[in-house]
């Protein structure tokens, strides 16, 4: 990206020799979020000199510029990282001034991350039913350790258990209403210095997952990651 002294931001279009050509970042969507105000502003850099070759249709706005730069950071991280959307957003926010945060719609940014990943085929498509749900190999492992500990059916219920070996010791059976459930031990028993492990979440099968990033249900199938929960939580309900 390029920012000129007038407070305008540019996307790089191409380079030819010592010359680099730029277009205003509002080339597709205008400063007000609509296509009616898209800007045709152009710039040229050569020997570190910036020349405006086609005027903008809007004034420079430092906060809007930073919000647009935030968008560029998000787009790059969506492709290069497998981090959760909320973590990508949180990291990107630290790189821009707080004054610019008001120009950012975080819910839109999160969905944009998912769209970018779908377009680049960086995450599996959403299954139409439980029978078609297949966990990709990259999500079955945690480094060299098997993370998907169980994948099978209990009658009409699909049961998936994701956990590191370390956290398996915290699972204990408990009989409830004529059936056995699995409970996670009290939080005080957990080693809170360990990194949190996430299974399905808003990044993985986003249309089926609930907002809770630590566990979600697909139909009646529970997806569990060896995470830190306060108190006891029933794993099969």
C-alpha cells in the first residue's frame, strides 16, 4: 500500500522498471461504502517521488485510510494464517490507531475472512448433512499427535471427540437420566499454562458452528477441543 501526503491510500497495480502504478483503494467501493462514489484516483511513484496522475473524488481522511489499511492486513492474514477470525481481527486492530476503530464493522470483517478462505479453498465446504461430514486430515492432528480421538456413531447421533492426550485425563463418566455423559473436570485441575486447543469453531464449518469458539454442536454431535472451561460442562447432552 501507498499513502500520499494528502491522506489518500493506494493499491499497487503494477511495476515497470523504476515506475510503479497505483490506484485509490476506493476504486471498487467508494468512501461511503457504495459503488456510486468509487474513486478513479491514480498515482505514480518513481525514484521515491509520488505523483498524482488522476485526481480523487474525495478528501483524504486519516481514520478512513487506517481502516482501509486494516482491511488489507485482514485480507493477507485470512490467506496466510489459520487463526480464528476474532484473533486475526484483534491482531490487526493493534496495528492501527484506536481513532480509526469506529470505521470498522467487525461482524462484516469476520464474515469477509470466511469468504476469502472459501474463495481460496483454504477451508472445507459445509456438509449438507452429518453423513457427509468428513474431518480433513489437517484437522485430525495436532502437530504429531492424533487430535481427533473418536469419530463414530451412537445410533442416530454422530459423536466426535477432539482432545490432546494431556486433556484426556480430565474426562470422566457420569450417569445422567439413564445414560452416561462425559464431564470435564474442574477448571482448577487444568494446567492453564498450556495453549488452548480449538476444534470446530467460527472458522471451521462457520454456518453450522455456534458462537462459542470452544465447542459447538452439529446436529446432536458434539465437537470438543481440549480447552479450558469454568466448572463442569456436560459433553454429550
